[in-house]
């Protein structure tokens, strides 16, 4: 055998290792190699008559292939189910509460005003400013709602409801599922409004409550325009 000179190009230089197959398909790869080896072994014997092949051995090879393929399929199904469960658990653990938008002026709070109970907070901003859902829920109202003008009502999973009033336009429909941060509409001055603003109102057990302490307990400060959710994300 001729010795390769050091000046000759190294045919193996720069070769990459074959990557390891993903674990969910490992059984399938092993199956293919095993069946291929069996076929090669049978062919290498070069028997003149197919009747001379050991049928029992061939049946064992075939059965092993079927068993391995079944195992690969079960492993793949288990991976898919596991990923789905992980997503569901992450969603179930999420309890995000947000401000309806940023950069407003807090004009009126919950309480007595002009001899009547003002049942929400008024957040002043230019007409056409988008606002979003403060929490996940189902849209139970999207349309004209008396003195609220064009309004959206979202019922949350804990039973509380949020009313967004005086919109110039709406971006959702009744029955729609929304997530915290989904756009609901645009700020306006429809209904009984004396200027462009969003009237945000919260109900618990069908009765209006002061949104400030309710939301503060959930990490949202209306007066300081602070959201615990975004603070946590920024700090992480």
C-alpha cells in the first residue's frame, strides 16, 4: 500500500459528524438500521432458492420492525401531548391585569360627583387613541349602551366585569374571547360625555366598585400608571 504524502490533500479534513436524530424519532432510526442490516445479511448469503431462507428468522426481523415503529409512534405522541400540556399549564398560571392604555390624564375617580355616584374612572386622551382589555374574558356587549355611548363589556373568569364607555369605534364583537392587551376600541366622546375620554367601570357580583383598590391588589395602579406585569418583564 502506498503511503500518503503529507502534501496530499486530506480527504477527511473538515468532515462533519452526522447529527444525532431527535429523541422522538430515535426508535424509527434504529428500526431502519436494524431492518436494513437484516436484509443485507439475507442478501449476502446469495442463496439460489428463496425457499432456503429461514422463514422464522425473517418473521422475527419483521416483527421487531413493527414493534420498533409502534414504539416510535408512541414516543412521538407522548412528546406532542407533553408540549400541549405545558402550554395549557402556562396559560392557566397566567393572571395578567393591565392598564387600558398609557399616557392618560385621570380626570374623575369613583365616588360622588354632581350629587350622583360616578361609578368608574375617567381617563382623558385624544379621540381615536386605542385602548385594550385589562384582563382576559368574554365580550358580552359591543355596541350602543345608553349613556355609555359605544361601549364594550368584558366578563372575566372570576365573575367581575369591565365596562369601557364613550368609544368612537369598536374593534370586537359580542361573544368574542379576548386576552389582556387585546385592542377593544378607540377612545371617543359618544353618549353622555363632555370631552374625549375612556370611562372604565368595574362590577363585582353585578354592583359597581371602585376600580382603584381592586386593580391595585392585582398589580395595576391607575393613579401612577404602573403595571406589575410589565415591571416584572422589564426586570427579568
